[in-house]
C-alpha cells in the first residue's frame, strides 16, 4: 500500500472494542479540522469534520473531539469492525486562509478478530 | 455521481523525463487540489486550482506545475524528473468553498528509475 515503509504510529484493537486515535495539530490559526481514512490502494476518504467553534461532533460510530487549548484532535470509533482497518489522518485548514489541507503523519489502525 | 478519477493509475519514468498526470473532478466541483504522498514526508499539498486559476500553492519547486481547463479537469506536470519524485500523486475535488468536503481520487503511482 501507499504507506508501506512509513513508520506510522500504530494502534491495534479487538473487533468490537472502541478505538481512539489522537492527533496534535500545528497551527493555532487553524479553525477547520477533518479526519480521513485511507485503505490500501485507495485515496483518503472523508470521515468527519469539525469547526473550531465546536468541541465535539458525532457521526455514525465516530466522534471527533477538539481541544483548542492544547491543539489536540481525537477520533473515536465505536464498536470497531474489520473494515475499520486503515491509516487515519487528521488534517487542518483555515476557513479564511489558504485553501490547503495540512495533514498529520497518520495512524495505522489494525482490528484484530 | 462518479467519483474523482485519475489517469494513469501507474506510471514508470526515468530521471530527466517529464510526466503529465490527469484528474477529472466530481461533476459540479470547481476546485481541484493536488497532493504528493510519500513514506518519508506523508501527504503534502502541491497546489489548488479554482475556475482555471491557481488559487494556492505549496512549497514545491517550479518543476511541478499544473493547470485547469474550463470543464474543471486538471493536469499536473513534473519536468526533469528526479528519483525523489517517486510518490503517489493524489487529486482531490470540492465544490469550492473552504469548508466543502474534499473528495480524493485513487491516485497515480509514479515510479522514477
């Protein structure tokens, strides 16, 4: 896959357990954050986003938490399934600034049966 | 709706050559961004085009260029290829505003020998 050889942080969880993936972002001016999932051989797939005026946002089986004080973002996945195995990236952007996403290094999530 | 498509999916070139990659955005999307993904540097923003104009540019040398056509399709060109240009090149499209969801294509895997 695209991330072979990349020394990504890894997280292994049992199928059915909850997982939490963390991300530290770099720019205090960033006010829009996105989580992407990338499976082997595919491009990143949008999961969920959050604006800086929110602390928490929920989707289907996923929750994103934002702590602006410490510039920290997390993605919680509930009741993990084998299909959740992938590399997860956080990305930051500035709504009023340049239209470009700055990606974190990614975390490889492995779901054990 | 068809997703973002990229051609070719795989490409092998030798040092010094040039290459052109193509991206067709989702119908109705006017913004196309290009990213380079490598094991060492992760996902890095190259440039963004909106309505045939380059709206943002990342920190890549001038050998990397792009353009967008009136139908929003985009091409990127890399001249005088170097070994370090071997990467997965991802194209992403969105409607146009800063918080629109950005959808990625499957990428073009470029190998420079």
